[in-house]
């Protein structure tokens, strides 16, 4: 009896410590992924704005050279944005790595090729860096952290990269969004861990009371403890449900939509005769398929008008962003590919990788149909819900182009 109580005490202590440590590690790893996603989204917006600002001051010969009088005009445009929390500095580098414009005139003609990120941008990649100590950079004054964005400059009909625009922005205006998004992640995960801990304590408390009542229950104690440990994965899923619901802080539609998609995907899976394992995977993927939207600004998610190209580009990042978040959680590795590819199309015109046909994972094809149907039959800021019969007709019309025709047939039959 005493040995049993000692064993329960050890399970209580070690179980609580293990759950809290694991929950803390998962929370901070996920929060770091969210931080990167938020900063990358802000960087894309800054890059698009800087390219738009500079284009009117360049010649049209296909090279990143400044028009006569263009430098003065560009300095005036930059100066207009030097108020409040806006632009700190701007530098334009041509394809040879030479600085052809800078808000610090002494830089003109110098080479920028010693900066690896400048070289990466010349290869067409939007990149960014958070400079905690930028005091050595002549475009930056003060000791506050700075966000530096590298934007490839595409000129001419061929769309080739002809230079790089380097833009400096105060990091603090983005840091508040990073902190808010991180808290939205940390609080539900840690709260879920507390609920899991309370559940474990409840099970152990009742097991201990049973031991005191009858020695015969010693034989069943190990079974009950085993059952309680089996519930931990379910409680961990509850934590992830809280994480999914955290998106509701930004867009109430997304949380409700995820539940709807889960139900439709499960119905298709049952009609298709999927195994219990595949059905469970499909349900988890449905619940978490839009978790990447946590890094998309509310102004884009809730915009009632047509999105701009830059805003739609942010939306297109959410499947890959969500997959990167889920990759950090070991017991969800089976849904990563489903989340990443649920916006691929049967004809290969989807995103993020343009997969086509059966190269798209089957469960992702199922989720795509469920996602589209639920989106059509619910109200959105930019349109009213479509009648169910019209939505089914739209699925049939897009079978073989946007959707796997067999999955559409299963949905309509079910």
C-alpha cells in the first residue's frame, strides 16, 4: 500500500513537471514561428510599398538607374514619410551591387555586395533582418531596434531583377503585433497544459482514494493510470483546439469555419471508407488547416473589398505558414502535408507548390473540397452565403480542374 502511494506521488510530481516543461517548450517554439510569420508578412508589405515609391524615379531602360532629377524627387518622397513611425532610410542598389541612391548621400557609388542578404535579394528573394544594434549603419540613428527589408527590384518587360531596395523601418511598430500574436499562442497552450495537469491530478486523486478503500483495487491501479496517460494525447489535442480558437481573436469566421470544414471532411472520409486513423488525421487537419492565418493582418482578413495583389500574396502564405507551425509539434506530424497542400488544385494551378492530380496527398484533396463548400455556404465580409444546392453545383462544375473529380463525386453522393 505504501509503495503504491509513493508510486502515485512520483507520477503526480513527474507527470506535472513533464507536462509543464513540454507545454512551455511547445508554446515558445510555436510563438517563435508565429513571430517569423508576422515579421515576414510586414516585410512583404514594406517591400511592396518601397518598390512602388521608387519606380517613378527610375529610367525605363531596364536598369536600376535614377532619372535626372529623380534623386531629388525620391528624397522628397522619403522625407514626406519621415514622420511619426514611418520610413527611416532608403537605399537603392543596382544589379552590379553599386549604391545608386541613398538617403545618406555619402554612400553613393559604394558597393553593397558584402551584405549576403543584398546578394540574396538580387536573386529575387524578399528578405529581412531585425537589427538590435544598427549604430554602425549610416542610414540609422539611435539605438532602437530596426527592421531592414531587402526587396528585389524588377524592371522591364522581362521581369528580371535589376537591383535591390533596402528599407529601414522602426521595429517597435511591428513588435507590438509580434507580442500580441505570441500571447494569442502562448496563453491557450499554457492554459491547455493547466487543464491537462488538473485532469491528471483528478485521476490520481481518485485512484489514491480507491487504494485506501480496498486493497483489491491495487490490481486495477496500473490499468487506470495507463488509461489516464492515454487521455493526455486527447488533452493535448484540446490544447491545439484552443490554439485554433486563438485565431478567433483576429477573425471570428475562421474558428467557426474550421469546425464546419472538419465536419464536411469527416463526412467525405466516411463515404470514401477511410480507416479510423485516416479519419482522425482528417479531423485534426480540418480543425487546424487555417492556423497559418494567425500571421495575416486583420485588415486583410476582414477586408470587405477585393484584395490587392500584395494582400492576396499574404493570404496565399497561410497554408505553408500553418504547416511550419505544426511541424514543431511531434504528434501532429501526420497532418502537416494535409495543411500545406489543401489549396493545391487538381489542374496544378494552386499553391504553394503547384502540385497536380494524384501528386497532391489524398487527404489534402478531401480537405480542399470540404474547405471550398463550407466557404461557399457561409457569409463573408465581401459576399453573402450561397444556397447549398448552388454550392454543390459549383463543386461539380470545378471537378477535374480545381478539385479531384472522385472526391467531389463522393461528397455529392454522401
